[in-house]
C-alpha cells in the first residue's frame, strides 16, 4: 500500500478537532463536580500543562521521524519488548475506539432519539469510520479540512446566541476550591484533552510532508482546541451555574437548548449536535486508524485494509459492553481513565525518550540527510505560505 502523506495544515486541523473530541461533551460536568465555578480556571491551567505534553510527543516523534509509534517501540526498546509494548498500545487504541462509540450511542439515545437502540447509532457511525479508514489518511485529512470551517461557523454562532444568557454572578466567588481539588481537576482535564493526542504519534511526523511546520501545527492545534474548550466550560458555568452543570450528563447540549433569540430562533440544539459529532468523528477515526495500522504493522502486512471490517465489527460489539450504564462510564472517567491512559500518554513517551537518548538513537536519525522529496515538500510549503 502506498504511503499516505498529509500537509502540515491538515495535521493542525486534525490535532485541533481531535483534542476537543468527546471532551466537548463530558468534561464540563466532570470538572464542575470537582471545582464548581472555578472550572474555567482549571481549564486554562490544563491547557498550559497540555502544551508540555505536546512538547514531549514532538520530542518522541523527532527521535524516529520516519516511523510510527508502533515501529518506534520496536526500534528503541528492542524487538521483543517493543512488540509487547506495541500490542498493549494497540489494544489501548482499540478499546478507546469502542468507548467513543459508546458515547456516540448514549448521547444520541439520551438527547436526540430515545427510542432507537444504541447499537444502531454505533453501527452507522462505525460504517463511516471504516469507510474513511479504507479510503486512507489523505482522504480523511481532506474531509477534516472541509468540516473545520463548518464547525468553526457553528461554534461562533453558538457563542453569540448564548451570550445574552450569561450571568456573571455564577462564577463567583473565585478560587473557592481547595488546592487538592484544583490539582485533581487539572489532571482530569488533561487526561481527556491531551492524553488522546499521543495516538497522533502514529501519523506524526512520519506522514506529514513538512515536519517543522507540523511541529508548530501540533502546538497551534492543541492551543486553539484548548481555547474552544475554555470558552465552552466558561459558558456552561456562566449560563447554567456550577451546580446545574455538574448535574447534567451533557451540559453543552443543555446549553444549546437555552438559545432563544426573539422567541423565534430557538430549539436549534440539533444543529449544534453537528459540532459535537464532528469532533468525536475525528477522534474516533484516529483511535481506530491507529488500531488498524498498529495491528497491520505488528503482523507485518503490506496492506492493513483487510483488517478494517473485522476490527470494525468487534469495535461495535465492544461499544455495547464497555460500559453497562452511564454511572459506570462516569466512574471510569474519574477514577480509572487517568492512571490507565497515563501509562501510554506519559510514561511510554518518557521511556522511549530516555532509552533513545541512552542508546543515542536520536543522534543516528539526525545524521540522516533529508531526501529530495522532503526538500521539495518544504520548498513547496514555503511558496504556499508566501
């Protein structure tokens, strides 16, 4: 199968939408339960910490710039240990893809079509992801480029329409939460916002045409995605109040239900649903694509596409059993996801970086001269910028 290559701009958009992902639906409620009206402050601090994680991921990516994370594991940690770690990472992405399907089905059934079984939503959504995976990363990146302006327009309209409902008293008093609650709230935010970005190492920087521009795009996408979430969390607290936000399963959807302009523009929350579906689609694809590509590389297959259908069907089945109910999923997010995901999002990148420096693998990579293709891509990108 031919190597898929995307532009730095496309990678920036993918990073932005992937960082938002399911966070746009579940994180306002989770943080409000911990720090109440200080949730927006925690979000700002969480974005700052997330940028440090992005720096870590960029360092790992630059260590083996021509390899995906699964391939880098084997090169840096050795054949046996690297394969074991890669199997664990691939299972992590596969399970996460199933969990995202669960959120899609639960959200649609709870808020939009209560009489439709969740498996119907999971199956339809999975068909879209499978088709995108079959067409390849380049086609997916173009679809992200098309979806982003629509997402941006809806988000701006959402903010403008909900602004009249703001009540400043809802964020007072400031800094009422304890230091322990602040730290836990920041970690909770980072775990749902930044930890999933480690999966982007399956495509960064090996599939991006201009690697230096992709590094900037990694930072920009994370920062802008964080800004969207800070605005959304702030609006949830300002409009709904901390108590109401903490009690809602999907407070951002409840926020959209409050939109009413002149008693004629109202009940438009279903249009806002497109915004959330877009971000969840991007993150779901990244997880599923990483699982399919990772398994293909572990099996040394030339074409990973035959794996799409069986893995897709298993993912749909997994989405129906990963959480028996919404209470279980909330407990998972608050108590299990943080230590579980940190193994792959924090400790694994640190381990790879440390071992690579000890074995001087990064120095070997840096001594490789860039190919004429890389030079041509960089010159073409510079001309486009000018």
